[in-house]
């Protein structure tokens, strides 16, 4: 992710925006949809976390 972030500093925001756009499209959705969105948010949070010291 550090390499991607160096080439595209806005990647974190765009990834989060894509997830949130999908949430709006689902408009609540099924239990499966909500579980998937929660997992996606958690994974994205972990994936885009800036390492300490950077």
C-alpha cells in the first residue's frame, strides 16, 4: 500500500468513497449485504492504515 499511496496520495479516500457509494446503493440491504459492508470497512481500515513512523 505504501507504494500505491506514494504514486496516488488520494487512494485511501477514493477507496472509502467507493465503499460508501455502495452502501448508499444498497439502502440497508439484506443481512448479508450489511455483514459484507462491515467486513469491507474493517478490511479497508486495516489496509489503508498508515504505518507508525510515516
